[in-house]
């Protein structure tokens, strides 16, 4: 008599999420951890992975699920020999404005703050990604952990590609082209913090995800973190509108509104010219929107880092950094 086929272990995860309106429920943090470990270890069939991602997409992830997913990814990573000061995730890509936040991160690096930026390029059509902009500044585009450590030591800035951090996550984030929808991967990668920085700054597009990031960071015992609705979903302050920043500081949650820097909104450019990033840094281009965005984003980071206590002081220090930048550095 033939032995009946055993149920696949991951089927229980799918059943928890997909057992109808009354029978389904979110995963616990422990269940989420187990699910992601199985995915990372290649113990999940492609069909199961697709079902899992879309079930999660429909219901949307909870802070507990996010924390479990992120911890599983972190536990799969090599241990960095040094830590970054500021973890800066960049996964959305830009399509309405240039990624001016790159200049904010380089400005912080120039002033002694070790910034580890991480992201994945080309997972969404029609967008500009950091990885594609770095050659303008003669910066490496794809680094492994050892090279990123060396860049942090020598330049206070490194960009680490998701393809190097976690190839499985990189493969999953590119499933957007196949599925037509984002998945929890787009959220959890922002929280990875591969170099264990004490400070983390994240940008999102949908405002409802701000408190999810905030509460997940709390569950992950992230000492200091700030999340904002950034321009295009990146960690970039839009100076034309007020900006709500939700933070975690040593286990305490807080919200802070940064006011708009202009009374009227600027008209978005007809085309995006990446070389304008370099020209603005060198002082060869005048763009009040871009300069305000760079200074405004830098100010939020400086306050997060505890360099100042008040918004006005943060803005003044960021302005000082920008005015005194080494224009011939790149």
C-alpha cells in the first residue's frame, strides 16, 4: 500500500494567511521568522512563494510579521567588522525628481558620518535608482561586504546592492515585473540594516506604512530610527509640503512635523538629467527646489543622529554643511 504524500511544511504558513475571511489571521513574529528562513534556505516551491507574497500583499504586513521577516534575513547575513553610523535604505527609485537625497548622504559623509546606503536597481521601469547614479561621482556601484567596509573606512560612504546583501531577496523584489504588484519584500528590505547602524532612516510612499516601519523598528530593538513619506518613496524631503517624521529613540515612539519650506509648489521638470546632480554639487547649477530638498533631508538626518536638538538648529547646520561643501570632491 502506497504511503500518502506528506503535506509540505510551508503549506501551514499559506493556510494561516489564506483560510478565508474568518479563518485567516496574520502570522506571529515567530511564524514570520520561520517562513522567511524557509524561503531563504530554498525550502519553498515557486508556486508557494507566489501565493505567499500575494496573500501578504492583499492583507498587508503587520509590524510583528515585518520584524520576524527582517530578523530572519539579518540572521542569514555575514557579520560586518565595522558598523555604519547611519543606515540609509533606497529602494523606490525616482521618476518625478532626480534623487537629490544622494547629495544629502554625501554631505553627511563629508562631515564625518559613516553612511551605508543599500538598494536594488531596475526592479521598476521608468525610475532612476541610486546604483545607476553613482558612476557620476566615480563611486563603486556594486560592492560585497568587504569592499563596502573599506569604502566606509576610506570615504565614509558605501552603497551595497541587495544582490550582494541577500540574493534571494533581490530575486523576490524583481518579481514585481512578473506579479504586477509590490510585495512585503519592498518593505522589509528597508529595515535590514546590514551593518548594524545605531541610526536608521527610511522613506516610504504610502503614509499608512510609516507607523508599521516605526513599530517594527521598536520590535527589532533598533535604537534610533526615523521614517518619512519621501518624494517618490525615497528618503528625501519634499520642501514644498510639510513632512511628518515618525521616530524611535531608545524604545520611545515620537512624531514630529517639519514645515514646508516654500509657500508654493514647484513645477516638476519635464525631463530628468542625471548630470544635474553633479553640476549642483559643483556649484555649476542653481536649483532652489533641489538645494532645499538636500538641506531639508540632511536636517532630518542630523536631528535623528542627535547632532542638534531642534529643527531650526538642524536646518542651520545642514545649510552650513551645504554652503561649505567641497565642490571639487567629485
